[in-house]
C-alpha cells in the first residue's frame, strides 16, 4: 500500500522508503532518504545537516 505523509519534522520521514521534495510546487528531488543525504547536496541534505541529525545513526 502507499501512504503519503506531509511533514514538517524530519523525524517523521527518515524511515520512509522514498522522499519526494517539492520546491515552489515542482518536484525537485525523489529518492530514498539515505541516497538524498549521501548525494551531499540538495534541499533534503541541507535540512538534515542543518537539523543536526546524525546521518550514520539515522539513515
């Protein structure tokens, strides 16, 4: 089944299978949380690093 979660807290979505990041109504990123973080760039990466999440432990 598919569950769509709209969240303002990253804790809510770090365990999801896929993350879709929208910016000004446009899909700008779509991948697993780990892949988005390990890319080292992008909106999701910035949110995770600015939020002080331990990347190795969380993902």
